[in-house]
């Protein structure tokens, strides 16, 4: 997947981020947007003055904590890796197109991003306040910390999403926090948070020029053009309200909906795809639509994750299912119709497939449990097992390509894999 996606299984485990709306409302701002179906009249909001902060190098005590954690968890990872090996039923292959980059942390890594306008500059975020930065395209990473956050406070943060565009950066995390930088991370402002937004922040995408889009676990999609000072709603009601309104639509599993969605994915054209938290059904939304459209999954297995083929809405959808299965559709839903999915040839050995990403039109990669990697050279029609990370043992939650040969896979135990070109 690209920078806008995340592993559905990981997001399901992390669906505890409190919802927010920048506060300090003014009357004109309250009149900008009235989104129906949220249980109350929701408006766009103007935040109070952001809190300024600087970005510092990590302190000795902070660095010691991270390194001690790394040593302990690394030992556990080695033990797990020694007993895990390749998926027992996986197709044998000698491909090893990934190398592990050693990091000074061993926490779970949740997201990685690079600035498309400055491709050597990248960030990784994760649990225990993990915040890493690179200026050489991902070969060397340094631990960073926010200057005005207490060290113990920062350790308690779980930074879940990071997005970069032309020196502008947004980060969201748990407990509820939204950070913004307009100078490539040299200085930061903390955008005030409030529990008034329906659902929990689940994703944020930087669009450049102080613009960004944010989604929540209730299906809200919000847009800002002033770095989070004001937000405007893009959908008129939550997913829960939509399902109640069209309860006779015949969407399987809708009656078991818990009110939250996971794995929200954004395509290049601004279309969105999301999965219900139980994996019963999925939903699609395109710019200009007033509501999400729910769709049947078309299989008895629950959905693990979904995404757009090659990150383009026009090229279809991919779907991973419980038990290590994968399906693809070359067509998009038309209105409320459900597209036909076909089984993808992949021998997963029962390991869960958590994420899929395309390097180019032909080469694609999938990642999953136990450090499992699979690759395709025919555009995703068939996948073969790769031995690239079977000695690691850590679960891989996310795989992304950032143009050309720049690709990374991240997961638990501080594991960061970098793609090696010309190894297929």
C-alpha cells in the first residue's frame, strides 16, 4: 500500500483513539458545515492558538529507555524467529529482496512516510512515542523527540499515522494528539483536540498548502485548508446512520455493525474504502457523494484488509480474508452493486495476509504474520512465497512503495525492512 493505507488487523487492535474537533469555536465557523446523522449538529470548527514546539534530538534518558527496550524485545524476536520459519504450506522460493535496517527501538512501528517533493526525507512513527527520522532515503534513522513534551508523557503516546507533502507534516496518535509542521519538522504546533467529533481519528493525509483530509472510525471524512484550524465535513452522516436508513438493503452483517470501521484507505483520486470492524462487509465513497455505500463481501470468510489495486480506484480492489486467502476484483462497484471478486493464487500456509502494495504495474508484494512475504510479477494474479524475513519472526503490518525502487515493510519489535532492487 501507499502512504495513505494501514493494515486492517493492526488498526482494529488500535481503535482506541479519541475523536476530536479543533475547538475555540466562532459563530461564523459554526455556520460553515452542518453534518446530519451524528447524534448532534456537527459543525466545522476553529481551533484556539496552536501550541508551538521544537523538535529536539533524543535525550540520554530517552535513548536509554528505547535501547533497553530494543535489546529485550530483540532477544524475544530472535527466539520467535528461530521457531517460526516459513509458512509450512508455502511455496518454496529463494527470493530475498529485502534487508533489515537496524533501528535503536524495538516498539511496534505503525506508519512510515516520505516527502514526495524531498524523497530522502522520511519519518517512522510507532508505540512508546517512537518517532524516527531519515535524511538519506531510509538507510539511517535517528530517534527524535518533541522539545515541549515531557519524556514520560511522550513515551506514553502511540503515534499511529504520519503524512508528508512538500515540507508539511501531520501526525495523529493516542492518547488523542494531532501534530502539524510546516517546515519539514523543524518546528511543530500541537492542534487542540476535543471529544466532539464522531468516532476516533483513524487516518490523516497531507495534501500540501496547509490542506489535509482526516477520517474517523465512525466514517466521518473531514477536509481542512488551514492546517486543522477549520474542518468541513465531506459526508452527511456516519456509517451507522447510513445503515439504519437503508436497513432493508440486504447488506450481510449490517445488523452486527458495532458503529466503527477500520482500515480506511484513500486512492489517488480521493476515493475511500473502509471495512467494518467485524469484517462483515465493506464500504466505498467517492468525492461528491453524500454517503458511504455498503457492499457485501461475497464470501463466508471475514475481511482482514482491503485496498485499491495500484492505489488507483479505476483499477479495482484487493481483499485479504481470514485464513490467509486473497481475492481481487478488476471492476469497481457501480452504485449499490457488488463487484465480483476472484481468488488470487497464493499459498499462505494459513498465515494472515495483512497488507498488499504494488511497486509498479507488474510487481506487487504482500506481508503478514511471522515475517511472511509474498511477491507477484504478473500484476497480482499469482503470488509466491519469499524467504526475505522468515528469520525475523516479527509480524509485518504495512508495506509501502514511494516510487521507483523505494519500498519499506514495517511491523512489530521495531522491524523495518528495505527493498533491494533487482533481486527477483
